[in-house]
C-alpha cells in the first residue's frame, strides 16, 4: 500500500489531492457506518422497551 502511494506521488501531478480525497471518503464512510450502527442499536433497544411495556400492561 505504501509503495503504491509512493509511486503515485512520484509519477502523477496532483496525486496528493487524489490521496487526500480518498482518505476523506474513507473517513466519511467509516463515520457513516459507526453512526448507522449506533442509531440501529438505539432503535432496537427502544423497540424492546416498548414491547416489554406492552407485554407487562397486557399481563397486569
């Protein structure tokens, strides 16, 4: 991976911009996955709480 980046830096004009954009997209992608995972976990917990409340009120 590092050799590839070194070759790109030496051989292409503006390669640093492409690398920075790629790294930015990777960071945004990772943040989106983490955010989605957190949101889905919160939604799951809220749904479990609602189900438990409904079950308890129906039984009591």
